[in-house]
């Protein structure tokens, strides 16, 4: 059985603007997450996002994007569960 890594990364961070794109040692936090998941060689990495920029960075770093997440599931009040259900559908 393969593992599926699910990384939620919405574009509209409220407390820390663009936190997923912030860089540490010239690499974005999102890219580091993706690379760490891929390094395990346990399965595929999927990023759920509403941002075209985050989607592009994700695919450039080896993650998969099925579709952009609807804005209605990308608010500060949206639950992780709603993102997972949307991904599975």
C-alpha cells in the first residue's frame, strides 16, 4: 500500500502573509515540505491550494495538483476536513 502525502497550502494566509512561500535558506517552506515527503519514497505528494502560484511552485518541486481548491474552501474558517473531502472527490 502506498502513502499519499496531503499538503494544504492556501494562498490567503491571514496571520503571516504568504507563509507557504516564505524562504528559509533560499527554499520556500512549501518546497521543503514537498522535498521532505518525496525523500521518504513512500508515495505521492499532493498539494491542495487555491493559488496558481502555489500550484506552480508545487509542481516544479515534484508534487501533484489535481485542481485548484474552490475559494469557498480556502477561507480562514475552512476546515482541514473540507479540504480533504474536496481532494478525495
